[in-house]
C-alpha cells in the first residue's frame, strides 16, 4: 500500500510563531498562562502545560504573571484589562488574524456595515466581531446571506481559515445587498494551500486520513473537503487508526491541519506504513 503525504500540511507560520512565543515565555518560578488554548490541538496544549505554560478560560482566574494571547486573537477590551491588571502580556495573535481584525475595524470606522464570513462561535470570529463594533454581523452560509437586509455601505471580511470556495459562494449572495460593497478577502494563503493540496491528493487515493484537533476549524474543513472526493477519516492521533480502514486499500493519503504538530503527523504516517 502506498502512503502519500499532502504537499502542504501541518503547522502554518502563525501557529509556529504562537508556539515559539509560548515556549519562550515559560520560566521557572513564574506563572504563565494562555488565555484559552493557544491553538486548537489538545496534544500541543498538554505539551506546553508540561513545560510550565498553563491555560485559563478567563482573566478572572489570573492575578499575576504572564498572560499569552492565543493565535485566534481577542477583542480590544482584553488588552485594556490586561494592562489595568498589571500582567505581563505576550501577544501570539496570528498576523493574518490581526489583519482581519484591523480590516474589520477600518471598515467600521469608515461607516460600513461589517459582515464577517465565518463560524460565528469560533474564537477568531468572535475577536474580529469585537474589533468591528456592536453592529457587526457574522454569517456562514448562503442562506444567512440571503436573509440580510440591504445596507447603504457594506464591508466584508473573512475568517482566516474559511473555505475559499464557500467564501466566494456567500459573497455572491451579498452582491445585491448594497451599492457600496467593499470586500476584503482575509483568508490566509496557508489555508488555501492546504485545502488545494488536500483536495488534489484526495482525488488520487482510495482513502484520506486527516490529522488534527477535533475542535480545529481548519482541520475539520480539510476533512469535509476530502470527504467529497474519497473515504475520509479525521483523527487526532495515531492511536485512533483502525485496521479495517486499510482493508483492500492501494493508496492512502495523509494531510493535517495548520495546528497539527509534526510529531503527530509522523506517528500517523509511520503507523499507516505498517498496515
């Protein structure tokens, strides 16, 4: 059986940067926490905890030390509160997420009704909403776009890990919603590359294994896209691989989300080779 890795997979620049910042922030006899999981990968979060970087869900759980802003970003009020609390802050917001935040704020400041295309309950989208102000709206589907009223000025940004194809489809439904429409496509290049490589590989194999956190939006989207081409399984670790998935299989492909560590990908690859 052939086991083929996708051309683009695993950690993106923003995730690598966030992990490096978190590792550098860890210090003996110092309280260091990320505000929420720094990335959507439980194994990486656990590894950081072993090295002295914990996780808190709220600033209410912190009274001292260093707080790390996770890669998904936060709203402006969090920065204000961290400063007032006198905490040391390390900002690990992905630069692409930061661009989406500043783009949303710019549109709002210019008087546009801001619409964020993405998963409205995802932490990244929540952070962009907070930068865009109280009137911003998050939508994910064409149907939600259809239900919006007309606006005098309409500005659009995207969750950085949103599907490029779905983004175009939803934007298509917004074209008649305003005579002053400004579209800022804030989907990052790494997302496009991983999705394209995964779909290309899925069309060539019998089965795809998608590796990454079950709570990772970009990994889940890779699994959805691959599932449209061939039988696809989404796993977090090599322990989840089952022997019956490999019966009568000649070619199997492997891809991984942007928040999946290299060591997990290697473990899955090695175990697949032994099947």
